[in-house]
DNA sequence: AAGCCTGCCAACCGCTCCCTG
DNA sequence: ACAGGGAGCGGTTGGCAGGCT
C-alpha cells in the first residue's frame, strides 16, 4: 500500500505533537511529524521501542526513539500491524458469523467486537463490515440474516425490559443468559458446531470461554450468539421456551410493541423436548423472547428492533427496517385479510396473556437468581479492566440507555405487523420441521435466499 | 488498451473519556 | 472542582489493485 507521504500537512491532530517538531533532517520530513505509510525502518524502531518500554505512553515514542511519528500514529501502527499474535488475511466464515452476530447486538462498536476476535483489530472489522454493508446494500440484501436480526431484537428488548423493571440488574440478565449456555455447549448434538476459535491460544477474551466449559462473560463484551451461529447458542430459543406460550415481554413498555405471535398447534403437552428446549427447561423463565427459529409451540416474529444508543449504524438500520415493515404491514394486510385477521386475533390473546405474564415477571424480578448474578456480574466486569483504563460502562447498561425519541417512535408502531415472506415461508416449513432436530439450521444457500425476502433493507439510505 | 468501478486496506481525523496534578 | 494531557474509539479519506466494459 504505497501511500504518498504528506509532508506539508501537519494538522495538530494529537495532543500537541507538533510542538515536538524537530529540525532533524529525515529526508522527507523536516520540522514536522511524519505522516503517511510506515516504512520497515520505522516499524523496526517502533517494535524495538515497545520491546524496551512496553505499550502505552505513546507520545514519548517520538521523544525517545527518534521516530518522527505522533503518538497516535505509533499506537495505531502497533495495534493494527506490529503487535504480536495479529491474524492477517481474510476473515474466516466463522469469524464473519461472529462479526455479524456481534454487530447485530453492539452496532458499530468495533473495538468491542475486536475484543471478541483474538488477533483481529477494530480497524479490520470496521473495514470488513463497511465493505460487506456496501456489497449487501448494492445487492439489495439485508445486512443481517433474519435469525440474527430477530435475536438482536429480542436481545435489545430484554435489555429494555430490564431497564424498566429491574434497573439495577440488567447485567444480571446477561448472566442469566450466560448461565444457560453450558448445557448447550455440552450437548453432543451440537458438538459439530463448536466454536472454531475456542481452541486458539490467545482466546482469553474469545467468544466462548471453553476453559471454563461455560459460556460466560469472559469480559464485558461477551454476548449471546444467534441461533444460526456456528457456535451453537441460541438465547432466543432458550428464552422463548422458558416462557412457554408467552413469547413476549409482558408488562414491558413494549406492550404495544409489534411482537406478533404466530402459533402453531399447541402440542407441548405430548412433545418430546428438543435439546434446545431442554436447556431452557432448567432455567426459571425470567424473560420471554423469541425468534422464528426452532420453536416447538409458538413462533414469534419480532419486527421492531431496539437499539442501544450510540450504535449509529445499527440504530439507523433498525429504524429503517422498522419503518419498512410498518409500511409493509399496511399493504400486506390489505393483500391478505386472512393473515391480518389471524394476527389481530392473536394480538388480542396476547394482551390477555401479557397481564398474566406481567405478574409472573414481577414475582421473578426480585428472586435470588438476580442477586447472585449481580455478584457474578461484578466479578466479570472487573476481569475486563484493561491496563489502567477503567472500562467506561457495563455494555448492558450502555444498551439500556436509549434515546427517548427512538423509544417513543418504536412505541407508536402498529400493533399488527406483517410476517415477511421469509418468515411465512418458514412457518410453512415449520409444520413439517417441528420434530426435526435441526430445524433451526437451514442450509446456507437457503439462508441466503431467505435474506433476500421480506426485509426492507433495500430502503436503507446509501452509506456512501 | 484505456477508462471506470469496486474492494480492500492503511492511515488520518475529530471527538470523548479518564487520569492526574 | 477543574484543566490539561494521554489514550482510545469510531468515522472518514485516499491510494492501490484487480475486474469489467
């Protein structure tokens, strides 16, 4: 990557580095910090410096090493290219899946995503995502597969619920989620889906902490994966089951939220639980959520996503999809009165159920699990303190603080939302798949096909 | 062959947060 | 309590390479 060195432009971009302007002749830069691509010689100097002095104190690099680079540039160069254990080359499919999952939940938090992918830098992930976004947008494809999107929605809904009903224990919910994963991970039927990263040497902050045989928040960033993730986790499936027939958040500020439950015949009483549902059965249902995948009794389609603040990319995308779906709702209900009637009827049922669930939720809200999880959460957050810098916030809390305007916007969604094409397709299939063990894992080609249907990402504004 | 387009990637820039004096 | 500096993060820019027309 030959890039011209800008010798004449020296905006004081760091913290007064230009005050260190030197008169030493370096051939290219005189009296300025150097910009542009790094040379091997510069790399060598920087590596040597870090070996001697360690990371940090980047501004002193310029003073002590003779490098005509600002501290910021040095830090970046080290972090993105020179530090050991950096993984170069294209992202593996597994890594891509992780990124998609993480982005659905974190938005453009590249550094946090990078923390989940050992050897990868935030810059790499950012570039990857932007390129991918561009490509998918151009192709008219949604940025997330529907399963990931639905789970992300559930994820954000859960946070919103926790914020409103258990303002001090939202992180506990994450622990509750995390506590559900071991069973999933140990499930033999899922063994082929083992996290491909889990055996990597530098996996302290990896997505799944295999060493503990436990999906836990190895740092503040660990998040549940989507049902399609190759790592065999599905908080949505889990939680949905935990709630039995109540695949919505009762009593939540989302009561008017378009959580559309589309029931398949209730066969729960004589149904052998799938492995996924077995996992859930061991957990006191605290939260209800949903995806369209892998449900035995009910399929719930969530269409109104919530987003953490500051996740500009995700936020925009989710709002766009919400708007698109809202628009589609109108037209599709007109086209398909049967569906509209079905959903309307179901909605009424849900309203009754919501009340019942609300009281159940309130009972649960003060249980001992919460207290214990809170303690665990404190531990996990302390594990992640990095260097002298204290992490600014619990990600769960960050997720919870949502812009009020968006919130009110989302609350004004129509009560009935359409099932997109991909979902209706899935519904049809689900009738025949209910007893199939891997109904939640469509073949990739199929999946890609599904992405192209029913979602409204095509309407996203250009990012260019 | 030339021009255009797109993907990829490194680096820059502005901003924010946290620490320290 | 406050200001300044260090560090990190996310957004953006711009050059190169390769494919396509």
